[in-house]
């Protein structure tokens, strides 16, 4: 039976600690799930509510992450995504009671209490190993022989590049260093970059990491040897600031929207009509011919005249 969620009414907090408890060693972490739920406690998968947190007690707020400015790093207000998010608390060297509260406009608030347990040390050293309390699994057997993963794609390295502006910085666009970057001069006419690959290859996709694209979207076009291979008027990046462009064959006629004129010689035609996929196309009749204007495409065109 499929059960769907009702309207959002409240917040639910679910803490997670290690099997031996939350050690007050100044390093142990507690994870707390925060969910927006309906009246029956079902998570609301379309909820995007911003949640405000308040932390009291001997613990340090390490926050969570979400799409937005600076990814909400260490922020005490961040949204759920798909109705859920997760925040991190770090223990202090002193044991004690910790209270985490969460609230949002229009939702019933939630509160959860945790307690960190004393952690014995002598002159800053402990005899307790980090794996204490973790149950081993010995029933899985040895690691299977052979490769753990079979590569299905092979990367093609970039040999050189040119660009519409700041050519002296072009090497930073593909130096595999996230601390460096190339950018144009802010003009659309120079907002292009051309890469030369190390070898000829059938490239199925490219992945770009672009600054400032976590919260913005821009038109993006990719060409191969001057022919269109990808086009999106509102490309949007993932949380990591990257966008993957799945390339089409440069022979795919759907990539081009430059209209062409189809000419059919028909003596005596007075009027005509052309349709493609339920859409009427521009038609002109004159000089013993029918002229149909259409962009290249794979759908057939039906032309009738009288």
C-alpha cells in the first residue's frame, strides 16, 4: 500500500550517537536528523522549510549543509531538502546535558535532549580506543577477487586551450586545482573557451566546475569542431558547483534551430498547408511552387495542397 504525506504541521528531531554513547572527549560527534512531518509523523518530501536551531549545553554546533549562499556552513538556520536535513554536534571535554531545539514558521517546534558521558583521560591521554563498542562483522567472508569496479568511461585529458579573454590565465581552467580559476572579462562576447584534447575520441559527456553556479543558472552551449553538441538555456549546477553536459552526436539535426526552406514544385497549386507533430508550419505558394519553412528535425512533415 502506498501512503502519501499530508500537509506539513511539525518538526521531528532524531539523534544518532555511537553504540557506546556520546563520549565527552572533545571530538565525538552526534548526528541529528531534522524532518518536516505531517500530522501522522510522515515526512513531507516536498518540504523546503528553513529551520532555526538553538543549542544549549556542553556541545559545539557544527551545523549542516544545504544549497544556498556558502552552503549554510555553520549556520544555525538552514532549510530541509526533500523534507529532511541533518546537523552535527561535537562534544566538549566536559560531560553533561545538551538540548537542541528546532523551529520554523507555521510548524510545531521540536526539542531533543542528549547527554554526553565522561571520558577518562590521564594527562590528556586515554587507554580507550576509538573502536570500543563497535560490533565487528566476520560473516561476510574475504574480499572477492578481481576489480571492485569496472570502469565504463575513460577521461580524455586537455592538451591546450584558448579563450575570449584573459588568455594568460587559461591554464588555470584545467590544472586540476580547485584553488585556481579562469574567468572572462564579464562580457558575453568573450564568454567562451576552447579546449584542444590530447587525442581524437568520441566524447559522450563533459563535466564543468563553475564558480558562482550554486545559486545561479546561465545559458550554456557546447560545440565540437564548430558543430553543436549541447545546449541548455538554464544550466544549473549541483551542490558541488559542477554541471555535467551529456553530449549528442554532432550529426543530430535536433540541435539546430536555423530554419530551412523546403521547395516543392507543384503547378496550379493555389493554397497549401504543412504540419509537423501537430504544429502548423509557415507556408507560401507562388511561381508554381510551395515554400515551407521549418527547422531540421526527425519528425516527418505532412504537406497538402489544392
